[in-house]
């Protein structure tokens, strides 16, 4: 059994992100299951800190009330079944927390 989770840096427009996601899934193999296959975003750059180098973009997004969201974070599981999986939109960080509940298969 296993869980592989983290920031995979698939920062790209949705059409290209799909290609990047498929590449990660192909590298891991079919035995690894994406616990959040329909998650559209997990990171909101409009909440990044200045040290991340997005300072001007963040300020502009806040002024214009624009959210720069992207799917960067993934959770893959091995030899388990997803019982529930959700992401919480808590704006304390640019990356949002994810919670998965799994059962052994």
C-alpha cells in the first residue's frame, strides 16, 4: 500500500496540463490511482508570497479580483480504494490542503 502526494509543478493552461498529468500517470504506472482525478485546481497564485517571485502578478490579480488557479498538487494511491477525497479552499497559502480517506483493497 502506498500514498504519493505533492506538488508536481504542472503549471500550464488546462489543455497542456492534461498532457502533463497523463505523463505523470504513465510514469507511475496503472497500479497508481489518482485520488483526485477531477480536481480542476489546487493552487491559487493570487495568494502567493512575494518571495515566490509572483509579487507584481499577485498585486495585479488582487486589484482586478482575478484568481490565477492551477492544478499543481496530486495524491496518488497504490493498492487502496478511495472512500472520499476533498480539497479545502483555505486561502492561508497558495496551495490548498487535500484530505483523502482510503481503505485497503
